[in-house]
């Protein structure tokens, strides 16, 4: 089932650090840090890597020790989702109550496990709206139904699939 919660996003400025391993290689050394989302973009300062992990404090610390410049931001993490396409209806729901979406992006870890990240003008209120609004309720019920279908079809294994008309 999908959940919406406040998380800490780490913005890592890439390209200004001393020679050495990449930011992702630094994180990979720590088995207790799991990456939920990873996205990058370019701005006037260079390349920025956005990370949401299971341990933002430790992630930020190990990256700073390795010479990376990091900034932390509060975001809303929604997921895991079984499919994409939820950013627009959830964003519309927020806009209808006057909450501005400053930035949003999706990230996926496995084929059917996507995460949606929102930066908003009011995260506390946004979480309340998102978790009680009709779009999120539809999202949660679709995920629950899909999870039940996957369980009936044989589980959640990476290579296991539910019956599909395309496969028949």
C-alpha cells in the first residue's frame, strides 16, 4: 500500500569535490543506507544529485566527509507505487486547496516500484490533504488491488508476473 510521509532529501553538488569515488559509490559502501529515490539535474552551479535515503543524517555525513557539498530539504515521499502517472492528479488536489507544488519528480527502484517526491509550500498540510483526498484514496485502493492480484498470481518476485492478455 502506498504511503505519504515527510522525508529529508539530500541535494549533492557533483563536480566540485576532490578526486575520488562518486557520490553513489560512497553511499554504496554502507549497507545500512538504502536509497529510495535518486534524480539529477543541471543548474548554474553544475550537476545536482537528489537523494532520499533511509538514513539522511548518515548519508549527508558520509558524503560531506568524502568532500561533497550537501544541502538538506524537506520533501514528501509517496510510495512505493505500482505504476506511474500519479503526479498530476495529486498535484491538482494540492493546488485546489492552495498548496503550491514547488518541484516534483518520480524515481523507480524496480519495474513496479516507483516513488513520487513533492516539494511544496506547506508539507504538513500537503500530507494531510494527500492522505485524505480522493486521488490518494484511489491510488491506495489501486495499489492494494494490484498487490492482491500479484499475491494470487504467485507473489512479488522480480520475474513473476500476473496473467496478462498480452501473454495469452
